């Protein structure tokens, strides 16, 4: 029997949901089908479950076991084994409706289509609600219209593909492999059709890739780049517009943390976006162009270290959270080849390496731009937020600044002024004082900064953050960097002054909340006293209650007890 549709299910770590997914594939009304399970090195019971299905359905189910390589590579393995005229992809924690394969296959044969798509039903598991996302506004579909205005274009799972499309197309080993391949593949098909029914059930849960954020999510930038560079040139304008729609949604709603990276992609293809005819007609989506004028710090991390190595833990953290960032490490080699003030060389001769490191950090920041970290720093992924600020510093406590993390645009005048101060005859240089004291006085005298423990923006572009942002993690979701410590898991090292400051801020916020609440909710007016009932009404109400109770089961059951009580009242017993 010739196989009409191959259903490919990549499997990893989903033993709770796998049987439901496979059963929905086996329940397809299309008889001429095969189900290919690709065990991608799953560490749970999934391999055993896959093998059981292969034993129970030897004519239909095939199993591939391989080392873990990722979702895209698992799909590739299934494609290589598939014999069907058409292919369907099903994720192992989702399900499909019983007539999906048959309906889409019949529609494909009717129009000799390379691709047939359907709608998607999204189940928000934690919220216990569902939403159907149509793939196109109307059943009659044309390729240019779908690329430009369609939904779900990046999905692999709501589409029936002619197998020959995959002879020269494969997923790449990366996150967001769908975005990197599927939209561009769609631009290269000859014929397309649409069935406006939600055949695919996508279960969205917390903790999945779509609801979590990691440093490797910069693969999303690579995926969009692949889309723009590999799409069919005949549909380049539609592809750019589709990408603009996706970027705007990611920048403003889905993944705003990665806004600096998205802006970098916009600038890379600035001409394509600015000249796009679809964006000229769509004012709402054209808002994406406004981000081209936003200042963004370079994706550069500066860690100066002299006579010591960068801690391995910090190096691993940078690789995990900022895999594409350029790491600059000024040290003795910089000191040897750069032109620096005499006081800095004298500090090196006297072993004042902390002073030297701070100067080299400023020098690298002036030349490169980006974010400075000390070797003692422990940054988090949220540090990406700071790349949208032209210059930023942070408080250590109410009055002191921290210099374990700060940043600026390259060749910014603030950093130039700080560098120039190292050549002056000043107590900061004669005493090799730390940068935080120099910076404190600089911000006070030049910009009127007030050391009052509050966030401030100076001269419209210099942000001074609270201690919870760049010094201590107070578990309020704001921390971007803290000092590395050996605190036990679940604990944080926080200074006493910061705890006092934070207690005051919490109390202030609570008092502010109460005052605003009272303004919005006026005091209730005193109502009129209820009228007093007459003695006749009270007696009537008493009789009604007594009658109801005397007719109740409780009254009848307790009748003997009441009789005994009456006897005791009439004939009280004398003491013995």
C-alpha cells in the first residue's frame, strides 16, 4: 500500500503527553499513513513507549533512536526515513484532530498543491482557556497574500508539505529552527491551499521554550536573518513585511528583553525595511521603524583584570547569558601599548592594580562602548535591558555608587571627562582613590546628582539606578548584576544600609498606595437608620420561627430530654 502521508513526531522528555500525541496520529482517518517516532535521546520513559508502539503497530509505526541533537535534527531524521507523498509534523506534547491528514491530503490532491495549511487551536493550559488562531482571513488564498498577511507562517505543524520540498531543505541545529526555515520555504512553493479548520491542538504551558527566556534565544535573531536572506527574491517585499510584523510583536509583547538585538537586526536590513511598500501603507506596523533611531549600547562586555585571571564562573555566565557578546579583557598588555597618564603607570609600578583596572575599564568603554563588569560581578540575563540606556550607573546604598557594573555608548562625553580626570593633579590620583568616589563627585558637581537613594535620570540620558538593579538581588525581578558570593542557595548577601533603605521604600510605596486608593474610593455616606419594627410584628416573627422549629426533626428528637428537664425543675432534689 502506497503511503500518502508520513506523520513525523520528534520525542524528548514528554512521557506524560507522548501517548496522547501518538494516539491522535494513529486515530487519523486516512488509512495510507505511517507514523515515525524520533527518540532524540530522551532521558525518561519515552524510548520504551516508542518501542511499545512499534511492537503494537508494526505496519504503521517506525522508531528512530538517536543521541540528543535538538528538535530540528530530530525532524530531519524523520524526513530522511519518510516514504509518504506528503509530510505532517506533530510535536510530542500536542495533538491533531482525527481527520486532519485526510482532509489536507484530499485538498492537496484537488489542487496539486505543494503546501496546504490549516488553523491552530492554542490551549493555554495554566489559564484553562483556548483560542483558535486563523491562518488567513479567507479560504481563497494566494501565496503573496499569505506571506505578507497570514498568521502561523512560522509554524511547521499546521502545514501539509509535499515531500519533494524537503529534498534540498533541512532544519538547522538551533533554537527557533521553524522561523529559520519554514517562512523562506513557503516563499519557494508553487501552489498553496488553505482549509479554515483548527486541526492542530497546540498546548502552551509555562516552562516551555515559548514561555521562558535564555541567552540562547538570540538564535531568534539568526532565524529572522535566515528568513530574509534565503527567501525567494520574487517575494522579498512580502518577506520583509512579514518579518517586520513578527519583530514588532516580539519587541513590544513577547520578548522585549531582547529589544537591543532586534534593533540590531533592523539596522542590518535598514534599507529593506525603510523602503518596504507594505510598511508605507501600514502605519501600525511601521512603528517598528521608530526603533531604528533609538540609541543602543554595543553588545560588548568589558572585564579588566591585571595580575589575575577572569574567574571561570564569570566566563561561563557570560557564555550562557550573552553567547554573541564580544568580551574585551583589558590588562597588562593594554597598559603596555596604550597611551595612558603617568599617574596610571606609577600606580602599576606601586602595585595599585585596582586603580589601573578601573582606568583601563573606562578607556575600553570610551573606545568600544558597551558594559563594564568587574571580575567579582555576577550578571544576569536582565542586563540586556541596560543596553537601551546611553549611560548608566548604579547605587551601592543610599549615598554611594557601585562600579562593579556600568555602561555607555562608545566615545560618550561623560566617559571622556572621567578619563581626562586621571591626568589632573587631584587627591583621587595622588591617593589612588577608587573610581566610585571620583564618579560620585563628578555626577554631583557636573549634573547636580542628589545622593538620596532614588533612581535619577541626569541630563536626559544618564541613569543612576537603585541598589536592587546593579548591586544586590532583592528578588523583585529588577536585578541585572550583583556581587558573586558564597551565600547558601536561596539566600542573598545584602548590606544593612540597603535593607534599611529598602524597608523605607516599601513603607513609602505602601503609604502612597493607600493615599491613591483613598482618593479613588470616597468614604461611604452614612445611611439612614432602619425603621424599628412594631411589637406586633416582633411577636408574629417569633411565632413563625417557633412553629418552624417545633415541626423540625431536631425538636421531635429532643422531646424526651425536655420532659426530663421539666421534671428536674419542678422537683429539685435535696442534698444528701
